[in-house]
C-alpha cells in the first residue's frame, strides 16, 4: 500500500506546510518517502488494533502530519519564519514517523535525530538523510556534542518512570542554546483510566507499553499532572522559566509543554496554536450487492464543528455533511460542540464490485486537513470496526 501512487499523492495533498512555493513543494515531493521500517512499533500497534491496513496506515500518517504541524507552529512562533539558522533535534525519534515530514520542512543540515534503538536510528539516518546521534539509557551519558535551538520530544515523557522523567528533563534543558526552546509531550492525569488513582506525587507509571523492545524499568506508560510537570521543570531548569501548556496539542490527546531557556522569552504567541481537525471512519463495509457504507465523525478541538468530510471514490469527490448525533465523541472530549460531529455516506457501486479504493479527509474553513482514511475496502472483508474515541 505504501508503494501505491494514489496513497502517496493523497498524503502529499495533506502536507499543507509545503504550499509556500511551487519549487519547495516540487523538491519535497521528489524526496518524500513512504517507506516504513518493519519494526516500527507505532504502525504495528495500529495494525493490531484495527486489523485493516488502510485504517492503520491512515492513522500512522495522520498523526505524523499533525505532529509536524505542531512542531512547525512552535518553531515559527518562537523563532519567526525568516530565521533559517535554527538547529533542531528530534529526540527519541523512533523510526522517524515525524522525521518523514520534518525533513521536508526543515533543511537537513539543521536537523538532528536521536534514538536509543540502534536499528531505528540507522533507518532514519539512511531514509531521511538526517544527522544521527545515538542516545543512551542513562541521561547522564547522553553526549550529543552540541546544543540545539529547538528540541522536540514526542511521546517519551509519557512513557518514563519518575526518576527518568526528572533526569531527562534536566539533561535536555541543559542542551538548549541561550535562545533555545524545549517542547515535549505528556499524558495528562485527566486521561487516567477510571479504575486508576493518581498518587499524591502527581505521576503514575505503569510498566505496560506498545514497545516490548525497551525494558519495563525504563519505558512503560505514564500519566502526570500539570502540577508535577511544572515542579519538575522548575527543578530541571534551576529556577523559573517561561513555560506554556498546550492541552491535547499532540494528536489531540497528549499535552505539549513548551519551555524556554531565556527567562525573558515571550511565549504568548502560542496562544494562537492550532490543533487541527480530527476524526475517524467507524464503519467501512462493501456489501455483496455493491452497497458501500461509510460512517464516522469529524470535529475540531479548536473550532468545535466541521461542516463536512470529503470522500473520494474512483476520482470522484463527494461532499458529505456532518451533523449526526455522536454522544460518545462529545463525552470523550468533554466538548458539547462535538455532539453532532457524526456523518454517514452510502453509495451503490454495483453487484460486480469486488473492492473499492476510498479516500476520506476532514477539511476546515482555515485550509487545514485531517487524513481519516485511505485504502481498499473489499466485499470479502467482514470486520467489526471499533470507534476511535
């Protein structure tokens, strides 16, 4: 599926950060790669959960696109759009889910990647031509040999036990330049399962995770309160530093914390941060008689409602309005604006139709797009599709 030209072009249409110039987009398109390492835990986790290649890959690439948008917004807010000297480190980069797009948006000469998994680091270095730095299980032994203006850490602190949470915060803040900014994600205590209780410390660590390759003593699943995070930052930085929390800013789930080394830096521009649209295709079936049935939801944490989703079948685009009742979406996000975020679409394809290639996107009035689904739906596929909320 990753080698399918239709899928590749569909992803590229969602790269809104490449619209600045025709030349930029042409160069980026030529070097854009959809190759994924077979050991990539993020994709394998989605495949196990959804049991459908199109759903899993759509989720994988959509999260990457949203991450790239988030990172780009922070960089532009903190350093402006005309500063071409900003040095960037993608720390704990995994198999390059973000780097796939970040390496199109930022010159590779200014982009570094670091990862503990040796095969993952080798893959991103070769596939995305970034500068690789081996990480270490002990923060004290991580020596990149330089400092960085912007350090991005997605979904690492949401997996660390308390002692490593604190140690990595201290080490990474020490690697910032004088104008440097650290941006990292945290799974907030509000996301804690109802059968779990947050201890007085404000951080809860569970040894289970989607990455069995890393030991449970250093990598599991972590929830942390804002109070804990801010206290940890104060200790790590050796005092108060400008810091802003962006709730649900990473994949509309984890919070992003942006902290500056310079005590005088103004981070107020991040108040305009956009999370972008989100959604899912809950039902995707092709009946034996050729009736295609798609159902899902689409909304925005920024604006609430989304007017419609775009569905493309055999190069024909259909505009499908939202408005169907989805109390489950409203309850998960605790947002009344999402109560009627549902949509339904049916189309008669003909009784001789064995499979249909479908593309679904959720656009906003601000020219943002979320990739909800791309892939083949076959008449012989009978799966119970679970809502992604």
